[in-house]
């Protein structure tokens, strides 16, 4: 700590420290000492020292002619002493920073009353000293991720006029920007130029999401290296006594300089060729790093990363069918403008429900290609159909378009103008609702979905020994439209298939509600925004944000049970203790502002009892005044003015509708990064978990997160919401109670509140139970 300037370290409340040089906050003095001895702090200290030394012996020079070279300035100031460096203004060329060897030379230069160079009078003054500031490098693509965050997406979607407009907006928000398209085109051009040098006649062809019409910002760049002409060229070049008719001198020259002399493409294995491609990428393609050949995949590839943009991609050499699939998807998007919005929405919905994704190394989730085919199949089976089947497309193709790839028939028109417009006029809103309705009870395991025929195919046609297509059957069977032996969802397990059906069922139910079909006039979230919320959208549409606390007497310590029994008002006092635990968790553990808005328990109970008695007396007096006889059950039970004490106490102590409400707000995102901060606390104090319970530990985590977010307290709350606690009977029986918590955020923050609410669903019940055990 002695080597640091005093201004580097700032003391924080409750023993914390902040390093202004590195923008790092630590919890205590030992952690601060470790940080100050660390590589990052030492490196920045050295960098600051070098910068300050340079400033102390440098002069600012201006007034010379534009275009004056740095060497001319250096030669001029050499007359006063040695010059260490000259930095020119590259943008305008009107000033320069001249760094001298030491301060003695600096004093000589400044002592000269007038400097001139090439007939121009120079203005020479000491270099301005600036405070050293460390600007951490920003991660590539962070702005795009922020723009497409769930909160930003919800905010944009809620401003649309209807669901159709929301779905079209999804495409605009997720598709490539012009700059990203240009970047990918430039990379493809760069790869083409490099590979032509090593593999004459080769072609680099993009496929997949980059070009099939369903591009999403940041998706991988999939490339296919076509070496067919290269193999032909190599074979003809090696053939003895070949006349070489038609071969140009350019080709011969390239063959001598190419890498083909080291490998025979006709006999080389796929791993050997891929390793060669990886070598070319590492050594000859500028800006490419993290090159790795993945040889154990279903389609072996070479993965790479573009350093400047962070764009990832892969190159394959035996995936020609992917080119046909890409062109087929392009044709579908060109055939009907409703295809793209529907696919974008279904993909994002499945991702939000944790049903889909492209996990590294596979997994039981549906991939984007499978989801896209599922949407296309749905559009094929509408009445009338939106898209034709693959068999119908084959009939429309001409002789030039008849294509066979790897033994599979891949014939279909290349021009969408050959297709007849669809007679189906359903809008996007109804199509999306019908998609969920169709697949909510679909028998994915009992049939095979075929886009070639546009219908379900029985499993028997694939189980027989004579079947040509040895399709791998499973809980989810979706046949590739061209490679008929490939089940594109073969990785999906039974659990994911059933969960997909359940989520479709929930979504279909929600799509029948007004919250989906109409824009909210009260500023509430609606349409696709509710659909994208993880969990059951229908429950959120009708019940809001709900957390149930199913607490039984077993959760209360024995000493508390004795006190409750002695007091008699067991459920009343129990509810009070639970509410105290809720308020403690929100206020003391999560550092939320939490103000009670309900009446006190005793006052509210007395007022409720008095109102009930008055209503009972008034009703019975009316019966008597009308000449009606008193009901028989009143003769056996209580009279008109019988005291309420004769009623069952459990019904009178907690009447239906009794509740406790809090107005809450939070200034910091205390739900983010808790695991990381918890590790920091445990690392700085090994005995923390032994001497502090869960409540104390979580309170310290929230406190540290609040400190790390900023020095000053925000003037406006990050989130504002109300919490209402009510008691309901437990579904398991009469002996238990269940506290139902309803969270209501302000309308304009409903989308942003989602993330906090999902954290509370698991965190709040655990903390309240801990409070009852340790504090009640």
C-alpha cells in the first residue's frame, strides 16, 4: 500500500475500500493489500509512472506547415539535446508532442524565446499534464446484447399497435444490421482470396443462418469449402502425358505455388484436409485466431474466431446438403412474407422457455433448424396451405433444377416466382395461436413429421427391415426434408418433448385471452411480451406475479408453537410472524425500501369483527320485521344477539380478505451476481459461513452489490412495486396455511420487474423459512 498514491484508495462505509486507479471495490483491508500487490494494480501503476515521466519532459509544438514530417521536427530539437520520440497529430497534422531525453533538455528548449522551422514561427509550450485514467476494454457486441435484452425488447414490443406489428418488429430487432452483413461479406471475400491461393479452383460458400433468411445478430458464420474443382485440377495436373488443352498458364503457375503438392485430395481423409485448412487459417488469414479442428462431430469442422469483431464461425468440407437446405429455407421466406416473423417468434419463445438452443456439444434441446422445420410443416398443413410440400416443389422444378446430392433428391425450383401465391389469408396473430394449438397434444413419438409429404408418417414404415430410410426414432421425430435418414431432433429426450407439449398448451391457452389479442390501454404488458415470459403465461395473465409460501406448523420452532398456543389466536399471530419475515427479507436482506400500508393486526381484526356482527344483526332484524320465522338452525345455535365467541374461533380470527400490504422500491440490482459476490465474501473471511447464518450472509451480499454499483445513491428507484400478503387454506388439508404473495409493479416497469420476480420466486420462501427457524 506504500507504493500507491493516497488518492488511489478510498474508504467506504462498513470497512470496505475502493481502488480509484483500477475501479475495483474490496470488502476489507486484507483484500485491499492483496489487490495492491496484484499484477493488474502494479501494471497500471507502472503505466501511470511512465506516462507521468513522459509528460514531465515533453513539449507541445504547433505552428509548423501542414505535412511536416516527424523527422524534420526531431532534427530541429536535436540542437538542444537528444530527442526520445515525436508523436504527430495524424488527423489534422497541425501539432506534435516532442518527448525529450530528460528535463535538462526540456529547460533548454523552453528557455529559447522564439523557435522557427522552415520560415514558420513555432509555438512551443510544456505539455499539459492530465490525470491518468484507466478505461477498461469493452467487450465486443455488448451494445447489441444490451439492445436486445428482454427489458429493451419488451419496451419496444409494448409500443406496437397489435400482435402482427409486434411479430414484424421481432424481425427488425433481431436481423443483421447493414454493418454486420458487410462484415460477413468481407470475411467471405477474404477467405475466398486466401483459399484460392492454396486450393486452386476452390470456392467458399456461406450457408445456415447467415444467408437462409433467419439471421440473428451475432450468430455463427457457417462456411462450406467446395474442393470439387480443386480435386479435378489436381488429378489433371498429375496425369502423365496430358496435353493440358484448355489449361491456362495462370493455373499452372498457381499449381506450383499451391499447397496441393503436400496432399492428395482424392485419397486424403477428412481429418487430414481439415488439419490443413486449420494451418492455412492460423498462418495466412489476418485477424483470425482460436482456430481449432473439431473432428469428432457429426459433420467435422474447423472452428475459428475473428479477433476484431468477435464473430465466430466454422468451415466444413463434406456438408453439401446444407447448401440445399439453406436454399430451400430461402425459397420459403420468399414464397410468403409471414414465414420469417413466425419463425423468429417461435424460436425466441422456445429459447425463453428453455426448450431450444444450440448448446456446445449437443444436448436434449431443440435446435433452431428443427424449430424452423416445425414451423414450415405447420404452414404446409394449414387449410388452405401457406407453403407447398417438398414433393410438390419437385414437380414444379425443371430439368436444370433436378439435383441429387449424396444420393438424395434435392430437386426444387430456385426461383420463388414459379410458385403460386397462397390462398391462405390468416394473419400472423391467428397463425401463432394455431401453431401452439396444433402441437399442444401432438404425438411426436408416435409418428414421423415429414416436410417432403407434408403429413405424419407411421412409424411402421421406418421400423421394417426393408425400409430404405434408417431413421433414428425417438420421443421427437422430425425428418429432414432432403436427407430422409436424418432425424433433426434425434437428440431430444422424452422430458423435453413432454415439456414442449406442455408449454405449447400453456401458450395456446394464453393466446385465447384478451391480454394476447389486444393492446393494453392501461400500460400493462401484453401480446408477445407475456408470451415470452418464462413459465406459464396464462397464469401470469390472470394472476399476475404470485409467490406462494406453503408454511406449516412444523416450520415454526417449538418455543414459538407454545407461545402461539398460549395466546390462542394461533393463525393470527402466525400470519403476523410470517409477514414480519417477509418484511425483514425485503428490507434488511435485499435492502429494499418497504413501507406498510395496511392497518395494524389488532385494529383491523377488531374492526372486521364489529362490521360482521353489525351486518348479521341488521340482516336478522329485517327478517323479524317482515314477519318471517327465525330459521331453525338459529334455535339450535346462536340467537340474534348471540356473542360471536360461540363461533368457531379459527373462522373469526382470520376472516377472508385480511391482508398486509407493503409499498416497496429498490435502488440496486441486488439479484444479479450474488453467487460471485458470495464467493468473494467467503474468500476474504473463511469463518464467515460458520459465524453468520444465511440471513446475515445474504444481507452482506446485497450490501456489497449495492456498493459495487456506484458511489452515490440513485435519485430515482430502479423498481417500484407493491406486495400484498393474504392467507389461504393449504391444498393439502385444513391443518396448514398458505400465504399468497401478489407482486404488482408499476405498469411501465412490468417488463423490467420480470428478472427480479424470477429471483424472488426461489429466494424469498427460503429466506422466510430461515427467519421463522432462527428469529421467530
